[in-house]
């Protein structure tokens, strides 16, 4: 029943308005998650030492749109690596399933982690109901964070179709290092 309620919330959800605009400092965080089915600690500052970061929030593991988005990011990992970027997925939904999700839907190619309420608030990614009320899930929002720790690009759309293409285009537009 809970899964049905979550799916209904996703289908009826209105897009959130991400308030972190390009140029804003990205909130730093450390979160627990998984990569390739194994526990993993995600740390934004460590990831930024390697290059820009694509931080994408998704509503819930093992739902159709989130599965499609994870597959798309996994297939595009070679392109993200060419851009010297790290991809990190974050969710507040179905965090108990992240180990399975990381190996099955993400193909073990990038980490996914549990977003705390404070992290969700700091990135303004609370999924809203059509009446404006909050859900317990995260919106589908992708951020490109430059090596300087500043937001370079935001794509906030519940349709997963363009998140990969738009974040890759934003990475390619970043100044060379």
C-alpha cells in the first residue's frame, strides 16, 4: 500500500521550484549510500576535488521514472568521465533499497545515497503535492556543481527524459580547468 501511495504522489506531484540558482554555493554534505551493491559514503567536497559533480535527486528507488533515469545516467557514464565529472544520485524515498538499486538500476556505475531532511531542505528539493504541500520524497532535480563548489546549472523537471542530456551540455559549457 505504501508503494502505491508513493507512486500516486509521483504521478500527481507538481514540480518543485529549485531555489539554488547558478552561482549559489552548493551545500556540502556527507551521506550514506551504495555503489555496485556495497555500502558507500558520499562526500561532496571529496568528489569536487576530482572535478565537477552532477548531483541528481530522484523521488524513489525502483519506480519507473527513477529506473529510467538511473539507466540513462549509467549508460552515459563514459560521457560524464570525459567531462571529468562525478555523478551522484540522491533520494529520500526507498532508501532501504539503495544497495539493490545501485547494482541493478545504476549498473554499479555511480553512487546513490540517502538524502537527509536537512540536505533536502538545503537543496530545496522537497517534492510538492499539487496543493503545494510537501511529500516525504525528493523532486527530480539535477544540479551541476563546478569544482569551485558553485551551482553551474539546475534542471528541475519530473520527466526524467532530459536530465542526462542537459547536465552533459552544462558540463561541456563549463570553463576548461
